[in-house]
C-alpha cells in the first residue's frame, strides 16, 4: 500500500524570476511472504518474511530565471530520503533554453536522479551456517543516474511540431551480485524479488537519439510519431560491459486518432477511432546451457555469454473504437479495445522443459479484446 501527502508552493516574484518548492511524503506499507524452490534440496525455502511500513520523503526546489527574451535558465535541487535504512540522494538539476525565434528553440539540460529499489529487495533473508538470519540488502543505497540532454524543437504550424533529442545517461550505484564473476545486475530484472546478497557497485550507460513529430488535436484529429536509436549497456561483478536485456537498438511508435461528431440526428454522439503501432528491436536473452539444465532438471542460463542472443523484432498494433454521448449531468462511453489486434506472436523468451528434454519458446500476450462501459458524472 502507499499513502501520499504532498504540498507545493509556486511563487512568481516578477516577470523574470519565479520559483517552486515542495515536499512529497510516501508511507509504503508492505507484507512480504516469499518462498523459493530449491532444486537441490527439492524444498520450498522462506526467503522473505516481513511486515511493516517504510517512509520515502522527497523535498524539492526549482528556480526559473528569464535572462532575456530569448534565454531562460532553470536550476533546481531534489532530496530523497528512505527512512528504513537512512539512505539519502541529493540531486541537482539545471537547464538552459534559447529561443531562436517564435518557432524554433534549442535547449540543454543536466540532472542527477535517484531510484529506490523494489521494496522486497531490502528485506531479503539469508541464514548462515550457525542458523543466524541476516538481511544482506538492508543498507542498499539509491540507484543513481546522471542525464545530459540536448534538444531542438520547431513548430511547423499552429498545431504541429517536431523535436529531436540527443541524450546520454551514466548509471551507477546499481545493485549487482557480490559474487566475483557474476553477471547479475538489477537493470535486467523483470519480476520476482531478488534475495541474493547485492552491493551498489554496478554501472550502466544509456545513449541515443530520438525524433518526435506531433500534431495536437486539430479538426478532431491527432497523431504522434516517435522513433529512436539507442544503446544500453551495463557492467556487473565480472567487470565486462554487456548489452542489457532491453538493448533492442531501435524503437518506432505511431499513435493516431479521429473523433467523428454525428450531430443532432444521432443525439450528438461522438465516434472515436484510435490506433497505436509499435515496432522495436527484440529483447535480449542469455543462451541456455542444455547439458547443465538436463542434469539439474531446470533452466540454466550460460551467464558467461549473458544477453548475447537477441529475440526477433517486436511488433504490435492496438485498436480502439468508442462511442461517447454527453448528457446534461453525465458522460457515457462505450468502447472496444483490441490489444495486439493482428495477433502477432512476439517471443518473450526460451526455457528448458525437463519433461520433454527440449528448449521451448514462450510468447507474449496474443489478441485481447476489452469491452467497457464508463459513466462519468
């Protein structure tokens, strides 16, 4: 559970100076009861068993200075504090924007950002040879990243703009395995709570370029086209730079929609048609060690060649059809969403099936229709 209390003060000193400050406090409630199957002992072992609350507090201050008609500067400071283990993350931010003319601008920005680990990671339990239960990850710090962004924005007309961004992200303090030569890093974690001992010694690099073309709602029609080329790598306890699980290399997304107003004859209903198309490089996976998997009776990955296999490209099309009617005191919307409308078989990964002694492929979600009716008062 999460309970949030926030307060913000914004003040404009004059036409050139303004600031914004505030605080956000989150009370995180947790009840963790997690068992792992040990293939060697063939038993379930308790690796998480904890109940309680933890507090995450964020304070921030931002200052805007309009240096001239063309140049605007922003500077800020954020402070994160996690009371469970008394770790903090001071974070500075700054940006500078230059308006070339009314239609074009160029900006550069820098920011340091901290990220809390998944709550269950802190409460991982291990038992030593003398039977003493310990929490090896209790004192993990925030994962940190330094962002540098250079962007160019141009209005093509009153309702369409294009934006290009060049970015570089330096990641550090990433939790990795304490075992020498191990390739595990939290940047690749998809699900489950990690209960192995971790340390904040991992690193990562993200870099790329993005292009966005957007038309705001105009004549009841909008679209958003975005494309990116990127590279994402990490370094774990084996001290080698590797591809991350998510280093697909490129991504393309197109979203568009149209509203059709039927008029008084059809009680002023509004028909909506929307589409979203995604095409990107496939995620990466480590090779499966078939011989070791066969001897253990479960999937064993070849960590020496971690994330060297790239899955086929990901493709998905979502469609949405809706009919909305505005009544005097409410709005009624009937909609049909078709997720993965083409029923494209996107590969999620491979695993070893000990019953059939084969490596099998499992896929992401197929076509999913969602019919809904919503009333807003």
